[in-house]
């Protein structure tokens, strides 16, 4: 069994890349086709990502469009953009004609506006061309921008025997038949069928008699994140898309949703790290700087703010120097607690698990922060007392820690909820924004409470 697994597992090696480059340089098309014929199109895309542009374009033009169309969908976006720049409008049209409409739209949408129309004009299949133009009109972050037109639909008035005959004609254009959708004469979605329903039904039965009425669907203008939640909640492999009049327009499959979830996870991770734009490792230094600099500048302002606050408590430093040495600890605890609280809320918002009132969430977080703060403060009190020998200083520092943790927890809970209500991605609240704000507020609160207790 292990040997079988090894034989089917693709391994991208230097030897393989060198062999492909050698065949390309020799223009040994026969050996190239023989070599690449052994691999899945996703594996070939991985190979092309490692080749220089000229070699990648050579392979795309060498292989048949049925294969290269799928390869293009798997290529790294930057590589695909460069390859498409080296193909004519006619050559790109030949590629997209082999793809489902959703994948074809993804590729065409990456082209400059003038080239988009040139490619569309070269598509020979009029129906395919019209469907692509229809999908291009939808917002890319909507269900319409994600759906494919290819699906299997039947009319409620058909018999089972007639339905099976017609399905054979439709299914040849559909990569995977997840469900069969039932419509009425007005093309409105009214139910669904499984292949099992058809197989066990009698030939003379009407589709209306065996269809299932409970069919999940999404509206064409629904946000893709909402579509992902619905499909995840009901474990759907595909979901139909309808308009205001319930007309069946297309379907969205699970592979498209996986891509959406990956993109959202990448974006949220970068936001949490303080990167404001979608960037990759291969982007230019200027692009990477533009993405990182805003939050770094915020951090700089936060540091200046902390300096101003600390300078305002210089008298306290002169009298109780020990307060200065615990400043990093207080700031770190404020930032950490804020990030923990906001991360849980952001995750809950992403999974649609945040229920109940905001006040309820804040009260729960306050109690949780208070418990954690008291436990940590006891250890800190004992350390300061033993190390410094003065109980009042230990009380001031440990009480400040409890207050800072409670406030940081409340801020970490409230900010992402507030941002979500305002339509702003709450993932931004798990990054430098929440850390910096809690650092400054934590330091201010720390010195204010310490000054109050110590009577400075």
C-alpha cells in the first residue's frame, strides 16, 4: 500500500524541472508531451510556476487547450498574469472555451478591460460567450460573481423516462452532477432531485411527484461569505443561485467556496499582522512597504503617546522608581489580553457564532478578565512584595494589573463587535490597532491607579 501511495504522490524535484527545461530548449515536443502526460494538470501548473516565463508560455502553447485551460486555473496569479500577456486574444479564447463559465470568468476578469472584450469576441460558442458576459456583470464578491451557469435542471411536468433522456444531454457539459434542480415553466426553482430518486422511480411518474421541496438556495446578490456560511452549515457540495423572482440562474460548488475561505483566511491573517493590503512574498518592495507602513506608523505614534504619558508621571518615577521597571509588563499584559479577547470575537463573527446582546458579551468578558486578572495579580503581588519589601507598592502594581486586564478585555470585545456593525472587517481588531490602543491605555491606567494608591 505504501508503494502505491509513493507512486501516485507528485514530487516536484530539481531533476524534474531540469528535464523539462532541457526538453524545452531542445524543442523536443514529443518527449515533453510524453513526460507531462503522466501528471495531473495541478501538478503541471506547479511545474510551470518554477519555469521562466518563456518556457512556461512554450508549454502552454504546446499542450492542447483541454489540458492547458485547467492548468491556467491552477497557476499562481502572478504567473498566470504574465502568461496571459504573452497569449493572443484568440489563444486565450480557445482556453476559456474549455472551462466552466465560473472559471472562464475568473481568467477573463484578470485581463485589462480592452483585452477582455477582445477575448470575448473571439469565443465561438455564442451561448458560452453570453453566459460569460452575464457573469462578468456581477460583483466578484457576490454569489453571482462566484456561480457557474453549468447545471442540470428538469421541469416538473416531465416524466422520469423523458427526464433521464434529457439529463444525458445536459450532464455532458457539467463537470460534477451534485444535484438535479427542478423548475416550473417560468424557470423558477421549486425543488431538487438526486440521481437515486430518478433511478428508483417508475418511468411514467412525473417529476412533480418525486421531487423534494426543501431545497437550499442563495440570492444572486448575497455576499460570498454568507454563501460560505450556508454551505458549511448544511454540509452542501453545491447550492443553486436565484434572483428576486426565484428564477434559477446558476449554482455554486464547494471548490469555489474553499477558494473563498482560503482568500478570506489569508486576508484576515494579514490584517491581524498589521498588513493593510493583499500582498505576496513575490511582490515588489514598494508594494510590501505600502501594505506594512500604515500600521508601523500607528505603532510609532503609540510609542510616542506612551512616552508622553510616562513623561507626565515623572514625579512618580522619581519617588518610586520600581514603577518604571514594571511598565513593560503592564503594557504587554494589556496588549495580550486585548488580542485574546478580540481574536475570540472575530472568530465567532466569522463562524456566525456570536449571539445575544453586546452588553451580555461585555459583562461575560469583564468577569472573565477580572478572574484572570486577580489570579495573575496575586502572583505579581507576592513577587513585588518579596522582591521590594514594601506592601503598598505591591498593592498598587497588582491592583493596576487587574484594572488594566479588565479594560483591555472589554476593549478587545467591544471593538470587533463595533467594527462588524459598521461593516468594517473586524479582523483588523486583532492586530496592531488593538495592541497599540491597549498599550497606551494600559500605561495611563497603571500610573493613574498607582499614583492614587501611593498618594503621589
